[in-house]
């Protein structure tokens, strides 16, 4: 069994699956900085000892996902295989360890990136992008309930005992709440075209729910709290990058098939201090 070493950089917010109950799209970097997507993974149904964190090295046996034409897509050889959890990269020295892996192939032109995605020779479906200017952070209402067909299937699986019917995992599994808002950035890159991309990061969903709780159920305040971090803090204090991924469904048909599946936000370096030393 040949293991692949992966630095986990992306965990999207959970979605329902008729087959696996719930899935999380996971992506990250190999040691050479190349991207890899691992799907499917029913993350919250893994044993606690197998639950990887973002910015942690893991090792597992993977194979090309033949049901997904995107070249970066792999799947666990055995979906119930244990993950070998490794080092968690810390944020010391302005995220130096993380930058060493993540910033090896930064993209600055969204138009060029889209052309690569649509070119079958390349078919790029994962990338890290440095926006030229982030103009706004917005949110809009979306459906508040999961798709009924998928939800009914998950409930039926839970009642009958699904593929992952180990007692210890079934006791702790609870269907993730549907986030009732879509959060998006409006930005430009070196092509000077203004674009709007939705964020599907696990962190933005959890920040909303935590903020809603602190705001005693006031959704407007909760959304403002999300903006405070993703726009105010990230723009003023951080060197912000977008982790981008295409969706399989729209990769070959959408004018822009990418969404934001994560953010990379090391603190801004003190240029005056760098000059002095």
C-alpha cells in the first residue's frame, strides 16, 4: 500500500448525500505544492482518531477517482481506512511553514485561470488566487432546508444503519444545519474584471452559527460578524488569498466554474520592520 502525504487546506461545509449521508469536500497540497482533491469523505462520521484538521499533514492510500474527470480528484482506496495523522503546521513567523507549501504556484489572473479550466489539456480545477482588490463582502438569502429527497434518504439510513453503522459514530452523528445565507466576495484580479464568487468554506458556516448564538438568534448581527472577520479583519490585517475549486457539475459549462472553497490569510508583514532589518 503506497501512502500519499497531503497537507489538508480545505474542508467545505457539509452537504447531504443519499449514499453516504453527509460529505465534506477535502483538498490540500502534496509536498511539492501540487493540489489534490479527496472525495468522498464522510468527515463527521470518521472515528475521532481519524478526524484531521486544516493545516495538518495526513497520510492515506488514495486512487484516482474515475467518476470525476477533474485531474486533481482522488478517492480513498478504502473509505473506512484509517488516516495517519501527522504534524500540524503552526502560524509562527508569519505562517512560514504553511507558506512554504501553499504559495508555490499562486495565480494572479482569473481570466487565465478560467481558460486553463476550460482547456481539456490542462483542466485545472484547484488553484490559489491572489486578488488584486477585494471590493465587497456580501450575503444573500438561500434555501433554509436541505433537499427533501436527500434528507429523507439520510433519515432512512440512520434508522436502518448505514454504511458507517459503528455504534460510536452513529451516536455522535447529527445532520449539519443548512446555512440560510450565501456569502460571497466581490473582487478583481490582474485582468481588471470585477467578479463575484461564493464561499463554501467550513469556517464561514461555523462562524455564522457561532455568531448567531452569541447574537441571540439575530441573523443580521450574525452576518455582520461574519463580514467583520472575512472583510474587515482579512483586508486590513491579513495578506488574503483565495483557495479556489470548480464544481464537477459546472466545470465544463459555466462561464466561471470556480467557487471559493477556502481562504489563506497570513498576517501582513511589517514592511518598515523588514526594511530596518
